């Protein structure tokens, strides 16, 4: 139930984000979700794309430093308290979240929350036990 | 293999006797033939006859790069131009070029000392040597070329640049030795990695690397990436070019070709001679050169000497690898900083590729050092916290080893300009030398 996220090192210079997205679009890679963590000098762009392996290759060819990370994508009801429910389950078991971000799908009434955790295997077991729907790669890319 | 067994393993007393004889001849030669040296010696109150022992060398005035520039182009030549068969020059990054000349015999000596260098790196007539130093006015290319030919090896005179072609030729011609700058060797290894070429499958066994200072860690990297022995060599055009000193396969100090050059180590501030084992500026005097003899040339290179015997059998004194230069030494908030020290810190921090740039600026009255470090895949993380930790680790390590605080800036790969020759490591924006 682990899915792949790619991360790209980008300096805080105008046009760098555009370079990343242009490189991906040229190869018809679609971005499903993204988030940026930034400092004063650089940012880390995290992306969920429809073809992570190809995206890594394309970005490396463009000279970017890229990493692939395992994350968990959980489907949560798009209603007040939907996210809190999931976080409570993890918090209750002492699982620490490194970072997270969320997006809402095109058709369904549910949202997807992307979670990065050190203890990913344990988190998956706990969430599945609590009947939280975790998305497979194929489902996530279509979501 | 020892190329000139007699000279390279001479007993100390015999060597010193030879040096003294040659020194006297050189001093007489410059006094008679080069007005610059005669005037300087006269001003210092020294005559050629005052040189009775090797130690008397210390009474002679130093020669500096500025002296060479002031006598541009041929003012320091000691033979008529019809005896000069070759000219070399070093690029003038600050001002005029420095120009040197060679007689036919000088070229023979030069080829001899470079043949010694290749032999010390394990070379024989069975080797194929790719000379990727630049050919031209720079001494690297032609110096290595004629030395390799003297050795009887098969020379591939490819010169610098066009890295992919270098790799193709290296593979197709089954090259066994490479001669170039260490930064270019590393660049070649990186290019090979990018191209998916495994250099370990090549018959390449050794590299003869010089013309710029490099660190022990950089050597380890080159050796690992290329699967070779990386040999440090030393030379400068003002003395002869490459071939002044070279490591043997022991890789523990560079044997100086003392039958052709006398080395001294001095305190760069006072000019006083320092004993073996103490760090200072290297000063060279040529003993056999005809066209461009040089007396007590201040190299601005910093190193130290060892006189203990070497396991290879050579009796020639050894110098340590170059530890820095008196003129790329940065003084930041009163602290002397050599770029190589920072390089060592970065390498020790954890497989950081040595791609870095020091940017020194002055804000108000305070010097600021910013260190740009290219982020490699090994260091990159998707978590900000880990990258910030990395910055802190580098910062703390710099403080503990150098005693200065620096701002660390992680930058994208290939941000730092990479030349195919000498790597640029410092940008000093302080403009310290303008009035």
C-alpha cells in the first residue's frame, strides 16, 4: 500500500518551478498533487505523478537532484472531521507524521491525504485495521 | 621502476657535491648573462665566488613572478635566441604572461625528468599514455608528451577537452595511463558515470595528475571511481614545467628531482629558511637549465619536506602534496583559510562531492564567507529538516576546524562553474587589492 512520491531540489530562483513542470509536461507526465516545503535558499518540491519512474528519469536528464520516497495515500471523507479521524488513529499509536498534504479528487466526495511517516509499515497496518481506505498506485494516479 | 637509477638513488654526499658544482655553474651563468640577476646580486652585495657551499644559496635574492613579468618576454633568457628551440608561457590571470624558453638540452632534461615521473607511477614502454593536459603554451601537454615518449610508451596526444571522445579513445585504444589535472580526471569519471560507462572495465591502471592542488580525499575518490592509482605530480613552468617532483607508487610524498632543482622551504613573511618538516613556501633554483635558469624562485606554493628514506629506493628528498598557496589563501576575519581545508571538511561530512565554491564578501566591516555546496543525490532528502541538519553539520565542522563561521548554501547540481582545466573555488568580492 506504499506509493511513490518524487521530490526535487529547487533553488529559490525565479523560473525553477516552471522548468520542472515544463520538463514533465514535455514528456506527457501528469501531476496529480504537489506540495513545496521551502527555506530561504531552497525548496523541496514533492510530486505525485502518473509515472514516477519516468518523471525521475526526465528530471535527472534535466540536471535536477531527485529522490523517490514511499508515502501513504489515505482516502478520507470530505466532511468536517474527516482528516481528524485519520490523524487520531495514528496519534493514538504514537506514529509521528513527518509531513502531509491533501488534495480533492475529480468525481468522488472523498479527499486524499498524502502522509510521510518514518514508521510506514506500522502506519499501514494500523490504518488498514481501522478500515481506512489506502490507495494503490493505480488508484491514486486515477483519483 | 626507477628511470635514472644512478641519479635518483645517489648517496646524499655525492648528490650534494653534484648540486654544488651545478649551482656554481648556474650562478656564474646568470651573473654573466642576465643583467637582472647581476643587478640584484650587486644590490645584495653577493658575487658568484661567494657561493662556496650549498648553504650559501641563502645569501642570494629571491626571484618573484613580478620579476618575470617585468622582464617580459625574454629578459631573463641566458642564451641568444638562436639557441632557444621552444617557448612556453603561463596565462596571465593578473597582468602579463610569464614566458620561459628552452634550449635543445633543456628539452632533453625535461623529457628525462618526466620519464622519471611516468616510471615512478609504474609506467614502462608497454604502456599507452593518454595526455589530456592542454597542448600549447601551457607546459602540461608537451611536457608530459615528450616524457612519455622518452619512456618509450605509446603516447595518445589528445590534449584537453571533449570528454566523451576522451572516454571513447581511452576504451578503444586500451589506454593504461592518464595524464591530466585531477579536477579533469574527476570530471571524466563523472561523465563516464553519467554515460553509464564503467571505468573499472578499462585497462587503465594509473593517472599522473598535477597542475593544481588537490586533497587526499579527492585522490581516494578518483581512485575509487576510475579503479586506478592516482599519482600526484608537481611542476611549474618557471622551474621547468611538470617533472619537478613526483610521487612514486608509495604515494607518500613527491620525490624532488634534486639533481636538477634545489628546493628550499621558507617562511613567506620573513624569507627565512625553514628546516625539513616545517610548513612554508617552496622556493626553487634550477641547476642545469640553460635558456631560462632560475634562482630562488618563490612559488607561493605551500608544503613541507621529508628527508627520511623512501621504501621505493629513491634517495631524492620528498615534499608533501601542496597544502595551499600563499596567494589563494583567504584571510577571513583574520583567519587564514585555504580552500583545500574546506574541501576536506566537506568530504569528511559524508561523501559530499567536492563541488563547492567559496564566496567571500564584506558587509560593513565584517567579512562574510558563504560556501556553496552542490547537492548530490546521496545527500538529498525529501525532508527540509534533514537538509537543514546537513547545513548545520557542515557549518559546525567548519567552525571546529577553521574557527570561522560560514553560511552554507545548498545549490542545484552543476550550478558551480566547472572548467575542463583548473577548478575555480573562490570568488572574493572584497576587492582587497584596490587602493
